[in-house]
């Protein structure tokens, strides 16, 4: 089968869509399908070379190039809705499968209307039940996969009873709430260290906040990490925190942390609880005092941490790459019939 994947966000960018697109395309290619990825994300550094063992990537194509690849494909898979490509799809009349990676109202009202119209003419997939319920259009729920060859428990790495955050340093991610909670934990004589992994426009403000709260000896900003380096870092921590203010559509970082042996503390709105499952505890979005309570509980209850880790293997089966890729292939094949 010739599969054309459109993924507005793609490597070298880092995020849930980028990760899912690369993993799915690579697995379909491994299983013998022809895969081409169209993306608006430019390459970084030197010109990338096409590799037969990796998906073909077409970056920032013009309309003629787009039309060529759309005509080439047996089926078009949009990993998140692209309104820019709608008229090309209409011109080629190829079967389309669209995965919703975020909320349909994430943008303008006009954009939401057009997205809903596009979904009506495609096979629909949602990465969480929360997104499916929000869309109110029937479709299959398939969570994003993770790379279990990288994100796994590494017994040789000593694990500290400390905290780790992984993500973009922006206000929506709630890192400032986490720093406030860390300062309040001192009243309970709890002083865990926090490793902040990532970069973003809020870094300067967060560094100042940590200093003003007297947390300089507890908080380390380590910049961007990915792949094996990130897995090793996660393996060195007991607890991963996902304190997002906004309702996360999913949360692949939580799945990766669980696979590396972390207990996850995360905010309860949106699709994040589905990524965490029984492998962590939740608190209301934006509630600093509730976050303090959740951290106190997980830091002081060793039996809780063990119970949560015992649930990890069964939970992670839902996000296994081969399983997820096969579920998508079934939908893609049905769309071509």
C-alpha cells in the first residue's frame, strides 16, 4: 500500500505529533508499505539525505509537488487536520483518514467549522476518548505510540526519589505551579530535587522564580534531551510531573516516563488521565495546593509507588508501536476498499 502521510509538525521538531508521525511511518515502512511524509517543517542544518530504511520526507512542497504525491498515494493519512491541503484532496478524490491530535476549537471559530467539515468526509481517529467526546463525530480512538526500544527501565541507572518535568517551557505547561508547590513542600520537611528538561520562552521567568523562592539548590534546568539521553535521565528519577494548566489532548511524555519506571503526577482534565491510567495520581488543573498534596502523597508513600509501578506493564500494552501501527493499517486498508 502507498501511504501519503501529512504531518504539519515533524522532525527536527520535538513533540507528540512529531514522535507519532515518525514512529508510525517507520513501522509501516518496516512492514513493507511505501510511505511518504509531507510536512511544513523545514530541515535543520545540512540537506537531509533520503534513506531507504526511513520514510521519504517532502518538506514545504509547492502545489504541483503536492498534487504529484497525492496522485501517487493509495490513501492519504493526515496526522492532525490540515485545512491547507483540503482542496488538493478534493481534486484527487483519494480516500482520507484523519487523526485529531488536539481540540477542534484550538484556533478560530471559522477554523473549527472547517475542521468539522473536513472530518465529515474522512475516516476519523482520535488519540484520546476526551478528544472523541469533544468532537462529537463517530470515530475510532487510537492512542499515540511510544518507542519501547528506547523508553524502558535501565536497571544499571540508580533511581533517586526526585522529580522530573519534560516539556516546552511555556505558561500552559504549569511549571510555575510546580515551583510554587516545591517551595510549599518545605513546610512538610520535604525537599526533593527537580530536574526541568526542555526549553522555551518562559525559561528566564522560571529561573528567576526558582531563585526568588530559594529553590536554586533544588532545581536544575538541563535544556533539551531526546531519545536515549532522555530515557537515561527519566530512569534516574522516581516521579515525573505533568502539571499542565490547559487540558492536554493526550500526553506521550507521561507514557515515556511510565515506561522508564516513573510514577506520574499529572493534571486531570483532557486526555492526560488516559495516558497516565493507574500509573500515577491526578490533581485539578491549576490547583497548586492540590498539587502539593499529590506530591506529599507520592513522596512519602513507598507502597503507593510500588503499586503504581506494578500496573505499568499492562498499561503500556495499549501504546505498543506494533499494536498501534496495525490498528491504523486496518483502517487505512478499509478506506481503500
